C-alpha cells in the first residue's frame, strides 16, 4: 500500500464528507494522533494516525513553509 505523506497545515480530502457537507480538512496538529479541522463549519476531530492514513483520499493543498 502506498504511504501518503502529509504535513502540518496541509488541506486534505477524506473518503467520507463531514455531516455539514464540506469535505476539506486542515491538519492542525500532528503526533501519535492527528487533529483535523473542517474547513466548512470549523469543527475539529482528533483521530489516530493509522486511522487517518487509511481514511485520507488525497491532499488538496500542500503547506509551503520552512
């Protein structure tokens, strides 16, 4: 299976949309767990890294930083 690389402040698309209808999530915390924030309603969710890697569909925007 392909290992997707994601970084802090990347905007990603998940396999399932959020109940508010948006499907854009911003990665706001990384560690053993990943915290993502819905770009539509602002709700944030903390999920384990392994589960996040399985549920991510694609990276929409890369964060260009230091």
